[in-house]
């Protein structure tokens, strides 16, 4: 059950990052370094979710 909670938390964080990326893209000019960092964090979270799903 703990793994499911972790996966849900990670999915929520992953979705939250989508919103942050959209918000940053709305700025003129957008901060490309920040967007890049947010996208990298999304990828890390996606990988963690996949690992947890495989191991549970």
C-alpha cells in the first residue's frame, strides 16, 4: 500500500510540474533554464513512477 501512496504522490508532483511549465511559458520571455530544469525533474519523476510500478 505504501508504494501506491508514493506513486500517487509522484503522479501529483508530475502533474504539478506541467502547470509550472505552462506558467513559465506564459512569461515573456520565458525562463528557458527554469523550464529545462522542470522538464528534467518531470523525467526523473516519470522514471521513479515506472520503477515503482514494476516493483510493486
